[in-house]
C-alpha cells in the first residue's frame, strides 16, 4: 500500500494576502539596517518602522504618517524618494534593488539598495506601494578578502580604468563569473556591476566636493567615456546631477 505524506489543512480564515500591515511593521521594527514603509496612492506614509524614523532624526511615527517624504524632509533628501514614488505609482513598475546613496540626519552618506513594489487592487489599479531601503553591507578589511579578489579590487580602485567590467574583475580574481557574483553578493550584498558603479560614483563624489575640477574632467578620471554617461549614472545613484550635488553638499556644509 502506497503511503501519502500528510499535509495539515490551512485554516480557511487565514489568507496570506491579508496579512496585517501592523504585523509587518512589528517585524521590521526589529531590523535596524532596513527602513520599511507602506504608502498610499498619493505617496503618503501609511506605515513605517523605527529605522526609518532614526534615519530622519524623528522620535514618533505620528511625525511621518499621512505625509510624503518631501513633507517630512526638505531639499533633495525628501524630493528624491518622492519622485521615485510618483514613478512607481504612475507606471505600476517596481524599483528593484536600486543602488543609491542616501543621507542620514542629513550629512551622513550611506549606500542603500532600495526596492519599491506597487500595491494593486482586484482590478489591477495601483492603490499604493510597499518597500524598503537596505543598508549596503559594510566592506570587510582587505585582509579578510580572498587575495586575488582583493588585489583585483585594489588595482581597479587605484585608477578606475574605463575598461573594467564584471568579466575583467572575474578574470583578475581567477573566478568564473558565477562564482564572482556569489562572492560579491555574500561579501557586499551587491552584484559585480554594482560594486564597480559604487566605486566610481563614490570617487566622483569625493572629487566633486574636494576639488574644483570640471564635471567632464571628473567623468574621465573615474572611468566614464563621456560626460553624459557619467551624469546619467551619477543622477541614478545620487538623485542629483554632479553639478547639483556639488552645490547642494557644499552649501549644507557651510
């Protein structure tokens, strides 16, 4: 007689699609490196976790609920996520693990991976969004990295040559592309392409603030073949053009 594996019945009253938002908030309140949020069709906060409050220097969730990011934070710190929300709510297309630099309190730069998913009703209409921004894992000391990979990263970051690609990084690290991907995800929580982009944009940000070099000069210095490609990549990561970033950050420091 053939035996059958027993599967316990699922209670009729339980539907995964109806999990309480308050329960999700309670879950994400336990995670300090993730800012979690739910927003309505107007992009206003419906629910947030404690980490999001900390990043904004706030003490109570009542200071955020019912407001858009631009209502909570002035300048680019509020404008950039509001524009992202408008795009997701208007198009119905998600943002998945978008690498970007965010500013905490507001002069502490932190690299994050942001995901935003549209919430749809039974007719397919977008009625809100849910998402989170996850801090990119702090890099290990170079001595803790595999030697060939550490050397390849050091060689890349020394001059940021334009011809460096994930394939170049894999070859110099003596790894297959698949093994390189698994390793960078494990160590940095980033893909090889994101590791390369992050290094270029971080170097460009520093040069923009510390020198008066032109945007074109900086583009070539950090490995971009032309000014336009650099500006697009920089704005995608930072939310500002290089010139806007330089003006904004210098004025906030004064």
